[in-house]
C-alpha cells in the first residue's frame, strides 16, 4: 500500500487519473470514487501488480 498526500484539489488528481482509462487498458486495475471521511478525503487505485494506491488530502 502506498499513500500519497495531496496538498490541495484532490478532485483534479482523480480526474487526471480517470481520463487515462487505466481499468480499460490494464486488466485488474480499479479506480474508486472519492470517499469523504471525517479526517479528509481519499480515493484508491489498484494497479495491475496488486499495489493499492491511496491518494488523500487531510482536513
């Protein structure tokens, strides 16, 4: 698991990754929607190698 803290505008990062169409290009890749938590927001990317990427911003 890898956590990348985003300083601002998590939505722009999500959009930039979404337009790449990774789940269509690489079997096993999954991109979640943005989850809103009490501590901040995050989304997840499962890559083809099985790594789980967390992209998040703290409140």
